[in-house]
């Protein structure tokens, strides 16, 4: 640290809370502290806030670059949208009917399944996803004795033991891969399918457990037909700036926190470059950064948590967005898109028919003549990359566009060059909930809880979706607020 750069102090009496990380978790934590008797500074190392929430134009249509929807049946995301004044911007999908592209054909995603785990074997048979031997093997779930549920195991091991490898390869793997960019033989059954894991302890068959979970979700939904997913009319990428404004926190971008140390009465953060570091004092700190960054910051003061966070791997991916003239398709696109099993050897793991799934996009585009132009454009989003397949992401943007276009042509027959394209790369963006994840997270939280005025939140812990991240942010905000209130307002060391 530079000896001639003094610690910055502030005469304000309110305790200072520093939030490290400007993704939706960090922004939500700042929002939840907006009415508390504290000063909040949010530090984001990149030039912008929002993390994986961003939106930009492709061929006149505003399409999200990262997450495009939030789970509506969890209240946290919808509640935050309403709290920041965007409830009127919420829109529902035009369709949620998806397909599996496997063995060279599109098959409807069978009804009655949960993340690919079948609960309705008749619907599974009708879908045509499995071979006849695969269907016969899946049916053994109804005959096999109860599988022991002691301890955490990989999804592939648990589901495969009941239904066989084809269900894992052709259904579970593509659905899990669409969320985690991970592999079913490594991902935790308890962490990725917690509701099903709990229900399976009360049912002899896994199909019965699936039916129980789906029936419970239906009962909770009541008679109201609520959509499973929702988004914002201008794209989810518009949410971060609105949350930041509503939070009334000081937001600093291009401000990388490089070190976190205990100080008398609080914490000391080293911010900025090694050549010109800045020291900031805080009464409490919320770490809302990926596990690797949190690990580096905690290794000195909370080594147990730092070590465990370092064990959480991340997958990289890219989203290739293509906009085609509608006439380039031999027939109208149907459904919300399709998923691709890894066993088929394709680089593209999922495709969303954006303008079919979200019809409002055609009315929210950059053209000065939206009706005329929108009537002729279809936008599709192609997800590329699974863990262990990083080599495909080393290709140039132009190569990824060609690859995505070629695979779309094989699946839906689109012909010709796109009218517009965009490649968005998300390096190391998707945490892998491998076997033992829930125990690992519990141990991390226990170690952090022993440090007064420290909390963690984000996608590395309880779920990758926006509502899950917001839930961890609320918990973290409450944790640090309890600490500073207990210490007594106005006893902070200052900060900025």
C-alpha cells in the first residue's frame, strides 16, 4: 500500500457498509440497505454494473445478452421488480413449449418431467426422445426397490440408477446443461434438484417423487394460471441500473477490491491498482462476487471459507444471437426453442427462438419503423459451451457465428446469412454445484458467520437464478445490518 496515501475518512456518523460486486446480488443487497441507518458503497471492478444482466440491439431488436428471464414462482425477483417501480414492465412468454433436438430430429419435451427427470412414462414414450430399449429401461423405475438416499450423489448416478443412462443422456443432461453448462455425472443431486431430492426420501419410485413435486407446485399456484417465467419489456438488462438508482448507494465502477483485512472495529479494503492502491475502511462488508474472487479476498482472514470457495469450479459459455429475415425459415418457428444433448456431439447446447418466446420484442426494437421491420425478423439465441469444452470458445466471433448458423440450419432449416449477429462471451460465469455442494456452502457460511460484520451472497451458494441470488442478498444485508445496529450507530471508522 502506498505510504503517502492516507486512509480516507468521512465525518458522517452512519456506519459504513461496503459491498464488493455489482451484479444483481450486490445491487439487491444495496437496495435492501437503502432505508437502514448506514452509508453504502458498492465497488465493481468492471466498467459497468449488472454482471450477467445486459441488453443490446441486434438487427433493430433489443435482446438480452445474458439471463433473459426470471422464475416467477419464486417471489424474490418479481418483488424486487415491483419495489423499484418496474412492475408495469413485466411481460410473460408467448410460449414455453420446448423441444429436444437429438438423433437428427426435434422431439417435444415430454410433459410431467422435472429438469428432465420423468414423472409420466407415457408422455416420455410419446415424445420419441428415447429408443425402445431406453424406454424399457426407464420403466424399471416402477419395479425397482427403493434406492438409498443417504448422502449426496451425482445426478447421473441417482437418476441413472432408476431410469437408465438414456434418460440421463437425452433429457436430464441437456436440461441441466442449459442451466449450469455442467455435466450430470458431476453435478449434485441434492443441490441442483433439492425439491426432488427431498421428495425422493418419501417415495419408492423417482417418477412418484417427480409427480409429488409437480402436484405440490400446482397446488401452491392455486387456480390462477401464473407464468413460470417473466422478463421486462426492455430486457432484464435494464434492471441493474434501476435497482442501483433505487438503492441510493454510492456506486463505483472500475474499482477492483484487491484485499480484505480485519481492522480495529471493522474491515479494511484495498481498492485499485497495485501501483496506486486506496485504503477504504468499513464497519461491515458484503462479498457479492464469484467464488474465486471471494476465495482470494477471504484466504487471509477466513482461510476455511477461502479454501472451500476455491473448490467451486465455474464453466464458461458464449451466447450467439442471430437475427434472420423471416423468409429465411422454410416454416414458422414453433415453441420457445430446443435443447441439445451433449451425447450428440453438437457445440450449441440450447437455442431460444427469442421473438417467438417473447413476442413483445418485435414492438421494442430500434428501427424507426418497428412494425414494418419487426414483421420480417426472427431472432434466435444460441448457447455455446459446456464445462470441459472450453476449446470451442477459443474460436473467433466470426467462427462462432458460422458454427451457430450451421447448426440452426440443420435443426430448423434456416437458409442464408443472418441480418445481424452478436457474440457475448461469459468466461467463468456459471458455478458448478458438484457433489457435496450443500455441505460446502453450509461450512462457508458457518466460517463467515464467525466474522462480525461479514456476509456473502450471489450465485455460488443457493441457486443460479435471479430470485435465488436476490434471496442470498437479502440474507446478507440483514446479517451485516444486525451487526452494525448491535454495535451502535455512529461508531464507524469512516470510509468513503
